[in-house]
C-alpha cells in the first residue's frame, strides 16, 4: 500500500523558515516524480513544486520561486520542502503527492503551516 | 497561463440522482492531462479520473469523465451518500505547469 506521511508543519513568524518532510513507503520511491501542493484554509488546491526521480530537475510555482526549495533523499525514501522567507499568504495545509500521468495519484494527509506573528 | 473554471460552484442533488460537473479551460488542454479529484472535509484529495476519461484504481464505475479541448465533464451516474464532497479538475501543461479549478461543492438537497 502506498503511504505518504508529511511532517514538519507548525507555527512560524513572518520571514521565518520551516522544512517539511514526506516519508514514502509501499512503492519504489526513486522511480517517481514527486510534488508538493498546498491548500489555504477554506480555499482550493494550488500546486507548489515538483522534482524528478533522481532530484536533478525541479520546478516551482511563481509564488514560491526563490523562497522554497524541493529536494529528495532516495536512500531514505523522503521528500523535502525547505521554505524560507515565509509570508502570511503561505499559510496552508501542505500535501506531498506522487506524480502519475500529469496528475497526482496518491496524496499524504497533509501538514499545516501557519505563518503569523 | 491556463485557467480552469468549474461550474456550478455548488450543486444540490439527492442520492440516486445524476450529477454533471463542468470544467472549462481558458485555452485548449491536452486530454491526456486533465484530471478530476474528490475531497472530503479534513481529508486529502483523491484521484478519480485521469487523462480526461480514465478511472483511477478503485474508483467505482458510476464516476465517468469526458470532454476535450476546453470543455470537460465529470458525471456521477447515481449519487451515493458518500459522493457528497468537493470536486476539483486539474490540468498539466502551459506556463504554470499544473493548475486546479476552484472546485464544485456537491451537497445533499
């Protein structure tokens, strides 16, 4: 069974940093592109970032480019999202998701990031 | 930038009825890269349909997807109580890579 478990969310002040992790199991992690998406409270889904299977290619939404960094450790079956210079508008539940044919076929349960003073 | 507009915003139906949800793109989307998700309160999204018309693993056959170009539809043939949720369409392609529609809330009438 595919499992994705996010961690690392919490309360952070504006301008602060946070690193999210996503532990993967039940599939060959190193074979898949992986993504982060987010959902602000009461709002819709927004794609954030993606990384290819060996970590050599990354892409970002314009809203986080230059502030967030996606990475992965295939030996540890773990995906990361380093978030710097956080803003109030980054407040959201962050999901990791597995790529599948231009869509996302498995999602974690999400981790809440709250940016507030 | 490809913008996806879903309609209606809210759909009120009864169990057993047929639901038709629309997703319109601001420019043509590859049918290979149009997906639909279901999300219930407090839960992660669940992939229902990929490639515009292919059901994901484990998805009941009362869910079907259709469409091409700029107009796509998710149909639920006979609503079950567990189908009442928010539904999102999503596309891959264009300068923003991945975009979602704003969602359609399917509520019990």
